[in-house]
C-alpha cells in the first residue's frame, strides 16, 4: 500500500554534480529518506569523458530546504558534491537584454505572463528602444541605453552588473542582443547567461544572413540556444531546432521561419534552465528532459 504524502509536503528539485564513484546514489537517496522525502522524478548520468556524475531528483517532503541541505551534508562532504536545492516551479529571476529585433523578447514576456515559463523578469535592458512597447504591455520595467562607443558599451555592462545585484538576478538572457559581451562579463556570467542565434553561423555572418542563405539555396534553417562564453557563439549548447525548407521560399519567408524557430528554441532553453534541467559538463551540457 502506498502512503500518501502529508498535506504540508512541498515539491523540491535537487541537483548533484561530482566525480563518479560507488555509493553516490545510495548516499543521496538515504539523505532523502532521512527527511521523509518521496522521490517522484529522478534522472542520472555518468559522463564517460569527464568521469563526472550528474543527477536531478524531484521529491515530496514536509521538510524545509534547510533541513534537506542539512541531511545532505554527509554525502556532500564525502563525495565533494555540487548540490542545489530549490522549490519546483519557483520563478527564476531573469534579466533580459535585447536590441532591435523584438520577436524573442516579446515571446519570453508573453510566455511568462501566461505562466508557461517559470521565470520572473524584473527588467528588460536594451541598446535600442524598439522593445519598449512590449515591455510596457506586459508591465515590465524597460531601460534604453544606447551603445555607440566603447565608453557606452562599458557603461551598459556596468548597468548589467548593477541590475544583477539590484534584482537578485539568477539568469541573463540575450534575446537577440546584438552586442558582443566583454570577456570579463562573460566570465562573471558563466553558466547563467543564455544566447540565441540562427544556425547559419558560422556559415553566413554579417548583414542579411537570410538573403545569403537564399542565394546559396539552403535546405534547412534553425536556431541554437547556448551558454555565453568569450568564444563568440561557441558556448555549451542547450537546445537546437532545425526546419526543412526548399527553393520555393523567399528571403522574407526564410526570415519568418527562422525567427519562429529562434523563439521556440530560446523558450525551451530558458524553461529547461529554470527547471534545473541543465547541468554543465565542461564545454557541453547535460540536459535532463
């Protein structure tokens, strides 16, 4: 007979990263049992290349997050684990950066407003003002700070740092923010800054990539969402999507298809991150779906 969880039970998500070895799962599940936890979802993976162990668990328990962390002290010390404990569904505080294109920022704000994304956006920061009306519609504060010189770029990045501290930001999303972040800011945001780009890169760089794609007769287009590093558009990949196209598509149609793909891909990546389903394994990611 299955015992129902107490009415006061909360659902928590726990993630674990450490060097692989015997006894890890036993230690984790033992700590969960110690706080009266019931495992309702569990995924694990051992990376053959890095010999690292990754695990994501959702549990139901009446214990507090502090009590869970206390129960995990032994396994944490014994296996040198990186551990996170959070409530399932808690909105992740997210700073959105954008430029002229509005399709990605508009979708993020809309999906958040209807409860499809477990994030909270306290600020949209942009180097162009085209997204202001979308932020206003969704009731999100908007700041426009032009970036037309190295001095303005440095000031913009300083404002990003201020906003992160001011709003307790956990995730930064580049929703078609068309400025290259400095290596210093990339390092500060390692593992918590997501970018989106069309999957023509590095094939078609510069202006009018869809016109270039049309001229070359591409047969598929798509988008890649990845963590930001100082190696431009080469960070660990979180999500990708590809759509088949053919010679009948005009440049305008290719752009519409590409932008729609970017929207979905970025939304998926942000959602996976907010649900603690994305763990870093060197230059790649482990994604527990």
